């Protein structure tokens, strides 16, 4: 079995982290593999550093495998599907598509062909799978994304806490894109929270096009910290008292899973696949509103109730441990084997 992953994303967000997690999981099982990605991308650099074989391609319609024999292609994002379809037409290589976002798939003829010819379709949550199944008109499986084994440098975490001061720290990790991640809701909720916790801090990790708008909304308040993109995300997460995730739409929300794995109490929106992670206030608090008032109330409740935090944290860590990279990798290996054996039987 030889697996080729394809991901042409420019940046390094949740989908790219999951692509790398899976490649590292397969490497642990000594599964031969290749990653096809954009040259100079963060994904290429991290994959090479992890010892993953890489083929960097500048355009998603060129640079096909040639004499590289692969058993199956795993499509990890939309542009990768077209490259993979060409490879499938040229060599008959079967492919699997993982869909990570809840948005409808474009109804173009090319997209219909891509999804019709895929050996399997997978959603990263039951919500994504239901949406895709309704559009594709065929069965869609579910493999939840994995939590990432993020390194935590205790000394670095202490330094972050010292820099932020002694008050409670509300943290968030995500691209600064309000239409998707909803950070304006969180900023407004935090501004209400400071009436009760004047020494609190809100830390936003990530970059994106809406940073100027968020900074304007923050009114220069030094308690709202725009930390930008950070390599040592684990050390930052460990410095948070509460992890807040106010997304307006979300396929799954693997950042929530990462926070859960590190024992950071979670307050999350109730959209997309997030309820599958957090449950009905089982592993975190859910807010089914874009109004900042209930968000502020949920954050305050979490900060004030130590027994609630402990109960949610313990349940969340058990859940996260069951959804580590090894667990996700085993599920994909089973799918790969099923597809490859089915193809061999029909040859």
C-alpha cells in the first residue's frame, strides 16, 4: 500500500494540520506515502521536517506522478480534487475525498464528476457528512479530525502568564475572519465581561483579513491582545483559563479538540460539528447565539464555577484522548485497505 496525499493550500490552518497529523500517523505505521503540495508552503516545510516524502507542484493541474506507483490518492482540500481527477483519468488510481467544511460543494460539471468518481467520501463530522450526502446523493462516511499532540513548554507558559498579568485569561485560536470564526462576538462579550473582571485578558492567536476591524472594535484596550500567528500554540493554550470558540460556521473545530486535550475549559458556539466535540454541556459550555450577552454570561459562569470547570475538563480530556492522531490514522488505514482490496477484486 502506497498513499499519496494532496493538499494545495497556501497557508497552514486546520486542514493542513490534519493532513500532517495523518501523514505522521502513517509514518508511525511505516506506510509508504507521498505528500503533493505547493512549493514553499508551510505544509511543505513542516512535512519535510517530519521526514515525509514531498512532491512540490506549482499549479494544481500539472506535475503528475509519472513513474511513481501509488495505490490510492487522498484528497484533503478542494483544489486537490482536480489534480487527483486528472491522475485518476490517466492511471485509474482510486481516490478518497475528505470534506472539512460545511459549505455546499460547487455544482459545476467538474465537481459533480470529481465526487461521483471518488471511491469514498468522508466528512470530518456528522454535520459535514449529512450536508455532503444530501448534495452528492451517495453515502458519506465520518472520520473525526484528531487532536494534535502540541508541545507545551512550561517555562514559556509561565512567561506568557506573567506578561498577561494576574487576571483570568480568555483565549482563542483561529484565522481572523469574522464571517467564519466570529471573533467580533467574542470581543463584544469580553468587553461586557470586564465589568465583572476588570483585570481579565482576551488573547487572540492567529492572523487574517479582519484584524484591522477587530483592532478598531477593541478601541485600543490593552486587555485585548492580538498575539498573531504563533508556532508554540501548545504553550499559549496552556496559559488560557478558558478557550472560547465563537464560530459562525465550522466543519468540526480541531482547535477546540486541542484545547480539550490540554485540559483548558471550553466555551463554544453550537454550530456545525462543534456539538459533536463539546456535547450538550458535557465537555464544555455551548452558546447557541451570536449575541454577546449570553457569551459573556457563559464565560463568567465558567470562571466562577470551579467544580463545573473540573467536571467539563475531565470529560473533555477523556474524549480528546480517544480522538488522537493514532485513532484517526487507524480509521483511515481501514478505509484505504477497503478501497484497495475492492479494486483488486474487481481487476
